[in-house]
């Protein structure tokens, strides 16, 4: 198991310990190695991985999380994986990653 660290990439800012606030319509997190550094300084093998996270929208906002995988060609909209949100606001999905993974990005509030 690899526990990734989230780093704000755009349109999102911290609002407390483990709490983030969107500042735009397309907030993004990079998923990085837990010790920091480059996006993935190691080669992440493809295959099935389990993605778990807790998300909660405020007000009428319902999160529609998307996982973007960079296989060396950059993050592409047509390759994004829509993650299913449980009733309690959590994500617990199995996702098949391509053979080569160069980076991961989580967009927690994609347009639904």
C-alpha cells in the first residue's frame, strides 16, 4: 500500500487541518509520494489500485471526483476516471492504472 500525500495544484486553498476550500470551478490536487519530492520519484506499477478518500461538499455542492493519470502523455480529459462517491461522502474505489504511471491528479469537484 502507498499512502499518497495531497498537494494543492490549483483553485484550492487550505482552510484548516485536512480542510480545503475551492476558489474556482476546477480545484485540483497532485498526489505525491508521502515523503514529498517529485510527483512520483519511483515508478508506480500499473494494475488495480484501491483509491480511498473522504470528501464533503458544503451547501448544495456535491463532489464529483475525477482521477487523472499521466502515463507519459500528460493528464488527458478523455482518460479521466470518475470515482464513485458513497452516501457518507467517502471514496473507496478500485481503479485500473495503465502500465506506466508518471503522475496522478485528483479533481474533487468536477462538473457533473
